[in-house]
DNA sequence: AATTATGTGAGATTCAATATCAATAAGGAA
DNA sequence: TTCCTTATTGATATTGAATCTCACATAATT
C-alpha cells in the first residue's frame, strides 16, 4: 500500500473528536499492509511494537475509521470482523480459499449492474452488498 | 411450505445416528415456516409447544440437518446464524431490508454464471458463495 | 498553567455458540 | 419383553468476539 495522503488529524478533528496517539497508531497499523486483518491482529501488532493500547481502544478507533470511510469492515464468515484499508481503493468483492485462507479481490461491472437491476425489480434502494465466493485456490486443490 | 416427503428417520439412521423425538421436533419446527429463523427462535417455539428440549440439542440437531442438506445455514450479518428449510428449494440468494428485516429471495442465472467465470479466472474451484444485497425495501424508504 | 470534557485502560459483561459430563433412552441382541 | 451397550440429552460451565463501565489520563482551549 502506498504511503497515505490522508491527514487523519484533520479528519478526526473535523468530526469534533480528539486526535490521539492511539488513533494515529491504529491508523498507521492498518495502513502498513494490504491484508484483511482482525482487531486482535491489530492489537497484538501494536503491543509488539511497544505501543501501549487496549483492546477497547483498538475496537473504538477502528469504528471511527470505518465511519469515516477510511477502513472497510468485512465479515468473511469466520466469526470475527476483518478490516481493510480502503481510503484509496475502488470497490471490490472477495474470493476466499477455505483451505489456506488466501483472499483474492475481484470486481465485475456486469455483476454490479445486475445487482442494481435486482434491487430495482424488488423495489429496494441498495446501500451495500456482500459478495463472497468460497472454494479452493490453485495451490490447495 | 408444502408437507415434507422427507423421511427423517431413514436419513438419520442411514448416517448411523439415532432417531429421537428431539431431532424430529426440530425438523418439524423448521419445516413449519418459510422464514429464516435463528436457533433461539426454534428453541422457544418448541418450548412454547410444550416440547422439552435444550438449547444444546437444538444447536446439535440443526447441525445434523445442515450436514444432510435438509437445512441451509445463513449468516445475514446480524450476529447470529439463521436457518432455512431447503430440502426442496432451488438455490437462491438474499435481498435484505436494513430497516424492517424483510428478506426477499432472488436467483439470477447470469450472476451465477459470472461467478463461475471469476473462479476459473483465478484458478479457484468454487464450493459455495454468499451474495446478499442490503438496502431499504419499498415500505421502508 | 489551569480547566474541562473527551479518550483511555483494566476488567467486567454480553451473547451466540460450544464443551463437559452424569443421566437418559434408542436400538440391537437374546 | 427384558437386558445391554452406547449414542444422545440436558443442565451447566466455558469460550471468544465485541461491548460496557468508570476511575484516571490527556487533548484542547483559555
Ligand atoms: Mn479486500
Ligand atoms: Mn432464503
Ligand atoms: Zn488455498
Ligand atoms: Zn423494510
């Protein structure tokens, strides 16, 4: 992931919130990889780097980032939420290997269009969708 | 839902399991409606009908039914698994109202086909998928 | 520096789901 | 039918992710 052009301090303060070391740390940690990580991952990585932070603060901060569209929350069906840095990313969905956990991102305009058609057909106004394909990756089958 | 032509006793015993009142009761309860219900719903409905059963047994029995493709387990993102009777149902995905919880079932051959294409493109062999559209239904928007 | 309200940390709590284990009962044998 | 073996059940404890509580810390303003 390329270095952020995002000014977290400005965003945080525009929300009327306080800019803190903990919030900056969580944001940096999430930006440090392209992975789809869970809150516990973030918590442990920060602790390992000697940064003192609590689980509660990790959860609370992630929620702030999600609300400001800097991070996307994902439920990949393994019982815990995962998060990905999405401030510069176009929409995409996921292909997941049920054996090794590998995650491939895909985007298909045709499917996106059909989703809108389906919503219209049933009188729904769509706000978001979940589209996940599960199976075995090349290496695992 | 039309009355079952399924012989649960035969299926259960073919699995080398014992046919019990509890297992039959859970199966009957799941068949009694077309809804997407959670385990607690099933548990309470049975108790209300005077059937003595424990939560643990409800969970365990549902798992047996899922493994035998009589019931489909769904994660609709509200923190608890939901179940639908699917012994006679063709595959379908879901459109969910985030306001009132209404669930509409849809099926689109084109999307199903594209999913296969995507899997092939990335070298995956697909085993299942989750496709859920969230938004406001006609009544709620 | 003083003030004040927001943010944080440690631990308690919630809730769905699973595990434990003594008691029960299904189903095969006689 | 009765007996026997063992899967199943129920009551309860436990797990794990996520949230809540509240005394204390600290960001931000004056
Ligand atoms: Mn992704
Ligand atoms: Mn359905
Ligand atoms: Zn794999
Ligand atoms: Zn609605």
